């Protein structure tokens, strides 16, 4: 059989495949070979948990190569999560995507990103906006996970994190770090996530806590009864029972928190209590971080605030329903952290997409969690964190 190419295009296609394979083989030398002072552009975009769980990787990079200049692109509503982080040189935003004004915002954001002249762009998000930003970033090297759409966009395809780490189950913090391990970051233990509180937000919280009727020195617990889906929300009446228990048995003042548009859940808790509750609502993420940073305890559903509490090293109990606690539990894992606990009743349908219950008339996975289960976890973390 002849090996001759039937048309002129095939040699060029063969060369492209060859060079793509060569780049993959040399992936582990990419980070070590970046010139001193090179900018690394990381596309994460959203959401709270993903961004908080990116901070361990950013810290590893800066500890290993302090000369690298790390730029992170996230949506503007999450900016406070990286505020004051010494590992991040600059936080950039993708711009709005709504209407003509949104188009102008996108183009402005792109110009700002290109102006940084990043040597390397690592896409950890994978959605259409991040693909567009990666394509137009101007970075010499573009990296994305192998399962991302538009694979031809990327110079290097990162394999499945389980393959890189040699594990059957991978936490989200490990998943994000694995991309950089593949690119040559020395493999090491992944540290805890980090958040930082600025003076203005701390001052805001001191004033706010006084307005909530908390005298100086009064210890308090932040209770977050909301989540993205109902399959992740423990019953409001049980959160009400928990707050009563904390106040009567531990001396901790319960403060109930929620995000934008979630006030109805606090209303349900208050109705179950039968009396007004302390409500922390309308705070931005920086202000909420300040409130969490002084809490004696955090109790909440699987949600972004749970990751924030872990990053602030607060004793935490996280209640899980439809999602995987192995992937989304507090980091470091509860096995390595005596001050955190996960409460979850396992069903063979777990995990599921979570937008609704696919098996029962109601989400049994979360609603089957009893008050006694959560109380015992609270007692454990309070006891362990006093040691």
C-alpha cells in the first residue's frame, strides 16, 4: 500500500497532529520553562465554591515560583473572594453579556486581558464565555481540560484529574490543582483555601453585630439555611430548632444568613421559630467574610458559604443532600480536620443533578437528615475546636 499523501493538505494535517502530540508530551515542562516574571492568566469565572477552592492552587504556584504574576478572571460579583489575596497580582472581569452595553463591556474586558500579555492561559471553567476569552486572550499557550468543547482551541489538553492524581475520587480543590500539576507544578500536599478580611469590612461587621443586639465578647454561630436547589436545603423548621438549641445549650447567639433573593427562606425559619431571628442579609461577600471570620461556628447546607467558612478555619457542620460530599465537602477533608463535619444520609441515587428529586416525591436525601444527627456533629466540632 502506498504511503503517498493523496493531496497536498495531508502533510500539513499530519504535521499539526505531530506537533500537538509533542506539546502534550512536553506539558510538564511548561510552567518550569516560563520566563521570569511571566503572567499566567487563569479563567475561573464562577461560583463561590470554585473560586474559594482555587486559592490553594494559587498559593502553591506562588510559593514555588514567586516571580510568576497570577491574573484571575472571575465575574465581578465575586471580586471580594480574592480581595487582599497576596498570591493574585490582579483580578480581571469578563464584562457583562446583556444587550448592546454588554457587548461593549465584553470588548473592553477583552482589551484589558490582552493588554496584560499573558504567556499562559489556563481555562478551568470551560463554558462558552471562557472559551471565547481563552481564544482571544493572546496568550502563547492555551490550556484546557481534555473534555472541554472546542479542543482545537487549546495547545495542551489536561487529562482527567483522576488519571493525573491516581485516585478514584477527586475533590474540587484537587481537580483544579491537577491541571497545574500536569503543567509542571511540583506535586505536593494541597493546602487549605484562604480568604482575607480588610479593615473596612471588619469595621462594617462590628457595627452590624451591634445592630443585631450582640454585645462585645458574645460568641455567635452563623447559620446558612439556603442553597442553590431544594434538594440541598435542610428543612427550615429544623434550622429553627437548631438555633434554639444553640442559644439555650451552648450560649452561642444564632445569626441566620442568606444571599440575594433568598430572604424567603429566612422568613420560613422565622415563622418556625415563632419569634424574630437575627438576620444577616444584603451583605456583600467581603462583609459576609468579615462576619464569618469571627464566628464560633458555621452550620449550613452544601453551598458557597460553607467553603468560605472552611477557608477561614471556622468550626463547621455542613449538611449534604443531592450532591457529592467527596467532591464538594469542606477542604481540607473532614478526615484531616477535627473541626469540621459533614452530615449526609446516602442513597444509591446520590449524587444527582439536584435540580429536582429524580426518585422520590420529595428530596429524601436532605430531608431525612435528623436534628439529632446535626446536633451531634455540632457538639463534636465545638468540643474538638476547644482543644
